[in-house]
């Protein structure tokens, strides 16, 4: 009831506040909210629910550029200029507003472009006939098992790093190249932490399949990104355009943190994986509800 009443009263509330403060809703958010996710989410909400046709047109245009992965700083400047003109804001008086709004728009549409980029990587299927795919797979082995040569392309050695059979290609079907890219980033950017987790996955009682669990964590990270649950983290992670590296770092945090929870839970066997995974995902979502959430992986991984 209160929600319905708010939406019915929202235009009137905005009009009254505009009259009394002489500031539009976007200005009140930019001046009154803390920087980061709290401010950016407020701006995003305001733009999404704006009833001004020109604002709706601007948002639709920018969303299209994100889907095309052609977003640029020039387009952000265009959007800021368009909003300032539509809202009839005097930039000589409100100099700080344009910079603050620009930061928020960079985060909002940077996030949307990132989701499109990650989706493209996920849709790319692993192909053993592709030399680049094969090269990345071999780099994964080298990163996790330095000094141990791979006997053949098709070998049971792959099971040592957690693949199901002799050929890892079949395990990437669900997440495509995104699963491999995440594992490879973890192995090469945080080699000590990755090998530490791999060693723990070989525990005689609490062990698990490292690569398979890693691909499952990729699915979790992907789902949190697509659903928008991870916005608080990404909005607090960078003022600049978000890139794939930021997503990969988010993945590393999740994988390492899941490994710690797995050991704490002391599962009887792998049949408890779904229970532990669901518990872990619920914990992550709870953390992400905090507007100041920033799941910084370097503070966790660099001290291994």
C-alpha cells in the first residue's frame, strides 16, 4: 500500500521539493548522498523512473551504446550536457554538479557495458581447433602446475586440477570461455593464492574438484552481475569505466572466500556442495546490500 501511495505521490513530492530547495532530484542526490554506490544508485533510480520524454530518450540511447560496447567518455559528456539542458541547470552556479553527475553516469553505463562484454565472453564456446583457446588452456596448466609438464593434450592429468575427464573442453560448455578466462586470471594474477586453493582442494576429507568448482563460481559471479545484485561492489570499486579485469577480480574474491567457507563447513562429501554454495551466495548477497560494500580481493589474496 505504501509503495503504491509513494508512486502515486512521487511527482507531487518532486515538485514540492523542487520548489522549496530550487534543486531538481538529480541535484539533491548528487549533493546530498555519499559518493559511490549510494549516490550512483540514487541517480540511476531517478533516471530510470523519470517521466520526462527527453530523459527517457537519452537513457535509451546510452543503453543501446552499452549493448554495442561502444561507450566512450565523449558519450558520457553528451549525456551530462543533455541532462543539464533538459533540467535547465545553470552550470556557472552548479559547477560541481556536472563532475559529480559525470562520475555517476560513468559507473551506471560502465556497469551496463560490462554486463554486455561478459555476456559476449560467456557465449563464446571453447573450441579446441582455436589456437588462442588452446594456448589459454595450456597457460592455465602452467600457472597452476609450474614445473610439471603436460604429457599430452588429452590426459588424466587434467583431473589433478579439477576437471572431470581427459579433455577440459567439455567442462566449459555452461560458461563458455568466461569459465576459462576466470580460472586463468586467478592462476596468473594471484598465483600463490590459486595454488594455495588448489592444494586445499586435494584435502583427503574436504577436497573438491578445483576447476569444476571454479566454473561454478563463474556462474555465481555472472548471475550477480546480470541481476544487478553486484552493483554496490562495482560502483564502489571504480570511478572510471569498468573493464573485464574488475569482474575477474570479483571472481577471485568469490572463489577464495568460497574455499574458506567450504573448509569451515566441513562437508561430509561433494553431495553437500549445493548447500554450501547456496549458503555462500546468500552471505555474499547480504554483504552486497550494504551501500558501502567493496569486496576487495587484494586484501585477501596478497597475504597468502
